[in-house]
C-alpha cells in the first residue's frame, strides 16, 4: 500500500492522569504494624490517562495528551517515555509545587495486590490548561477517565460537544461523579464496581448490568453505555434502547496487571 493509499490517522485528545507506579513484590501482604522484607521492586510509568494515550498510539492514532506532572524526576521520566511512544506532550504541564502522581502497589505471590495512590499534580490540572489544548488543534475524538478533577472532565465534555467532537469516558476509578453535568456524552464505559459507585446498583449478573446501564443512560443521556464485565464479557446499551451482551473471548492470560501500566520502552 502506497502512502497515498493509507487510511487517515485519527487525531485523538486524551485528557487524564499520569502516575509513576512503584510496584513492590512481596511473598504475602503485611499485617498491620508489621515490617516485611520485599522481594523486588520496579518503577513503571502509569496513570489511566497515560495508559489510554499509549494504547491509542500503538493502534495507530495521532495522540495528544493533556495532563500535569511535577517538576521532578518522575515527571521527566513519564514525559520521556510518552515521547518515545510518539505522543504529543505539549499540553502536559508542570505543576509549580506539587509532585508527580504516584501509585504504590504491593503485589504478593498469588497475584493479589493492594494499591495506595497519591494523585499529586493530577489534581492541579485545570480548565485553563484544557482550553489551551482544545484551542491548539483539530481533534477527531476526546477520551477521558476519572483521575483528574471533576470540573476538568465536565469542561472537556462541554467543549467537545460544542466542537462536534465525540467524547468517550472510561469511568474509572470507582467514585461518585455528577453524570448529569456531562449529558449527551457519546460513550460512557464503567466496570461493575464503577457502576455501583455511580448508581448504587450492584452488578452480580447480566440482568443487574442491564439495570445499571439503563440508569446510566437516564442520568447521562449518553448515546451508548458499555459495561465491562471482566470474564463475563461486556454489555452494550444504546439511548435508542438496544441492549446486547457480548461474551468474553477466551485468551491465555499473561498478566492481568498489564492494563494498569504503560509498557516502558528499553
């Protein structure tokens, strides 16, 4: 295929978080007050916004990431990795006094984990920062998550709607959010835990997921809701009332934690 025949690359704006993930591997979880010797540790670039940006870039999109890091070594390392992935970081700003976001992850030999997250500079991201990103380029889509301030998410959705850009919200991590303020969003996608946080509906079956999706449509007026159900697949509900369950494809799991981190280039 000649360059002239190649399909156009979609230009996507990701508004979201950047974290440095410190993964501590232990034989078991420590008891309260106990000091435990770890087996090894690693520092892995992460954050839901950065993870989305890397995934989209590897799928062939032209990606711009808008976010915030600290003026520290972790922030510099995150920017370095993102640039190697071909992601535009012009609108990843540096917070004046706040450190880069950090996640400390304890991982035991059974694969169980415990995570403590420090949002850091992610919470310094503001509406003025986002306005700069929107004003600087022409984008085909907007992607968001819930690791940045509510007003940033709401403003981003409003700007996208004004400009006719489809907006997609991956509704994690699980927390309450004023869905009524982003009415008309194109795609809203939570998992079971996030449905509970957003609606109060506990998802333990496909029928529960159908109820949760209907409530999410009602509150957000989203064009579509996609509920991620892990091993049970996913449920799609549209504003027109179509509802369909998609079973999961069986795969050999290499590492279920891989979705939590970007892959650091060597």
